[in-house]
């Protein structure tokens, strides 16, 4: 282990385990609306030159936003910063 590391390996391991096992974030209504709006926007912008935007894309956005909330140790998925981070 490197003593000058900002985050020690053991701390990160415990942090990730805690986040995975204890955090089960739920989408707020604002997050749902934000995801729905961004998904609709993506669908309307697609054409024959872009990859298709499908229900799987929507599931991915929700999964990424939920993972971001877990990393923040939050019990709720919020439009800002979680959905915004998922869409970046």
C-alpha cells in the first residue's frame, strides 16, 4: 500500500461494499421527468446515421443514474446531479 494515496485501498473496498449492499436508491419524481424528457429528446434526434435509441437505452440511463446516487451514498436518485451525470 502507498501511504501517500489520498484514498487507501482498504477504505475504497469497504466504501464500495457499503454502497452496494446498503444503498437502494429510488427515483424522485423530478428524476423520472428528467429521464423521460431526455429520452424523448434522444429519440426525436435519431436518424439513419445514429445508433437506434431503444428501451434498453432508457434502462441504461436509469441504471447509470442509480449507480451515481449509490456512489454518493444517497437513498434517492435526483435529476441533478445523478441523471445529469448519467447523460454526460
